[in-house]
C-alpha cells in the first residue's frame, strides 16, 4: 500500500465519523479557498465500515434527555435528510415507549424537541398510548406503557450502504481513503503537537491536523497518546469520584427474526417507524415461561430481509479482544428468547417467531467513556479526537461540525463534549433509562 509521506490532514478510521469528517473537511477547504479533498487522507487498518459503523443497527433518533445530545442530533438528522439516497436513509420516524418511571424524561425530551423545532408528538396515559399504537398496528398489545414519544423525523439507515455513500462522496471530493494501513503510533513535535503518524506502511508527516475516529478502538488510541486508564470525575454536586475507568466495554446484543419483513407494516401498509419499547410488565415466552418481571426493553426495525433489533447491552468484564471485529461469540444465550418474547409481547403478529430467530452478523462491543457520553475535543494542539462513546452511527453530522473546528471556526454544538468536563463537573444530566446511551 502506497501512502503519502506528507499530508496536511490525516484522518484515522474510515467509519461514519472519519469519513464524514474527511468529506466535510474537503468541502470546507474548497469553500474557503484553503485547499481541497486532495489535502486529506483517511487511513484504516481494515477498510470502510470494518468497525462499529458497519454493524450498527442504524437507528437514527433524537430521543435524548440531555439537551446537548438532542441539539447535536437535530444537526445530524439534517445531514441524513440532506441526501437520503446516498446515505441509504429511511425517514420512517421513531417511537419510544416507556413505563411510568420514564414519563418525566420523555416529557422533558418532547418539550425540548418542540422548542428546537424537531417534529414529534407526546402521548401520555396507558389507554391513550395503547390507542395511538393500535391505530398504527391493530395487533399492538404491549402492557405497562404509559408514555410514548413519537418522533416524525429520524428512522434508520442501512449501515454499510451509508458508509459506502460517504466513501463515494469522499472519493468524488478527491480524498484518498487508504485501506490496510494500521496506525501504530505518533511522533511528537516540539509543543506536544503530532509531527508524524507512524503506520504499518511507513510514516506520514502531518502538515496541519490529525483526526482520530477509532470507534471501539478508542482505548488503544487513548493509550497511544499516553493518557491514563482512569480519570477523576467531578460530579455536578462537586464531589470528586477518583479513578473511574476511562473506557468500559459493553456488549450490544442484536439479532433478527426471519419473518417476511412486509408483515411488519403499519395498518395502511406503510413502512413502520423504528420502535423502542421499555416496560416493567412481566415478560413471558409464548410458552408461558416468565423471563423477567423487572424493567426490560427492546428496539426493532424492519430490515431488508427480516425484523432486526436488540436489547439492553451488557458490561464486558475483563480484557476485550477487538480484532477481528465484531466478536460474535459473546452473545448472551438468553438474548434470543428475550428478543422474541418481547416482539410477541408487543404485537400479536410476532407470536411464535422464536424458531425464526437467526444469530446474524450483528451485535458487537462499544467503548463507553467515564460518563457514557462522547468526547469530541483536541487531545493535542493538532490532534482532534472523535470518541463517540458508542452513540454515534446516527451522529453523521459530527464530522461536519469537526470540519468547522479544523478550519478554525466555532462549533458550539461540540462544546459540551469537551474532555475538560470531567474536571469541571459540567457533566450531562442522566436519565432514568436502563440504557447507557440515553
Ligand atoms: C451492535 C451495535 C449496534 C449499534 N447500533 C447503533 C444504532 O442503531 N444507532 C447508532 O447511532 N449507533 C449505533 N451503534 C454505535 C455506532 O455503531 C458507533 O458509535 C459508530 O459506528 C462509531 O463510528 P466510528 O466511525 O467512530 O468508528 P468505527 O465505525 O468503529 O470505525 C473505526 C475504524 O477505525 C479503524 N481503526 C481502528 N484502529 C485503527 C488503527 N490502529 N489504524 C487504522 N485504523 C484503525 C477500524 O478498522 C474502523 O474501520 C451501534 C454499535 C454496535 C456495536
């Protein structure tokens, strides 16, 4: 593999963030007369979509309790909507259904969405939610749901197709995207800047800036930059929690049932919104075995050949092997039963779907930060890190914002995600959701 000996901009990682950054940077440089895509090289040790972006369920939603996440997501949805064909984006909407414990969070989220102009509606009350869902799906039968946030924007995108869409845009803009080039280290310049990127194929001298967008490999780049495994975190109340692990790995469990996808349609035959259901109603298999009577949740969408989705992730104990990615051997044996029982709990049409469950190439691990929210920041004077804490396939617009930073503009949407927040206590509020990403 021939790599350039020097490049003004070096982007590491050809996932959703690296490619979006490279593409938008090419546009910014050209628009300002500062250069072009030829000034940008993307390096990936495998190839476009080899990491989490190529395995993501692809859900695009704004259901975030945290104001900064919600506002950033609105900008991201704008990017998805800008070219649905290239990004293989399905604007079918998204429905979050919650138990009473989540009512206040969903209400606050809805109210913010109204303020920022994100198109959604809120339905409260068990009977009202049931009626709303039955109008869409006459066989809806989920219990214990008292709040429903129906986002009319958002939906999902096909993971590899959207990566290829971005890859195509990069290439058209003149960006070189090089596969099979592993970054192995950085050589520091005088002021702590990165002078050179070391790779398996030789060295690249950095003209202006380096961007790292390593997805689950965040831990490895953190170590390469000499940053500590644990950090102290100041909570908003001023208390300092010492030695929190900077990176925790969660195993995202996903799978699919191979029903005819067209059976999952709305009452008028339309494409169904993505559904996320959380409830504390007892969950039984179709044979009547009780699986849980505590808060549980699933999300699911209509895929090309199946109905696909997942459930709450599990923390991975001990060492995490990332190569090859994803490790599909770690799936909890209980997951297929839970997923199929939950589908059947939601809609009668899924009753008896358990034999149709397939452990497809889905699921994988994600690297979560000390507060489970992204770090988007300069870690060196000329090294910008996009460490998305596994929130990120939907965040296609982060690259657009990062490109602004790289050419010296302000990107206020990224400010709440600076690393300094752990020290200052300027953390994001935490919701009552059982998921580490809500
Ligand atoms: C199972 C699963 C389902 C998910 N579902 C969703 C979802 O529905 N919606 C959503 O918004 N998010 C979802 N996510 C999260 C989302 O996939 C990630 O947050 C996002 O894709 C990360 O993008 P990225 O570009 O940072 O990293 P990645 O896509 O992981 O790309 C990183 C790239 O860096 C490369 N790389 C790593 N180390 C090196 C090195 N040393 N040298 C060179 N290259 C290197 C890798 O080969 C890889 O291609 C899901 C994640 C998982 C695991």
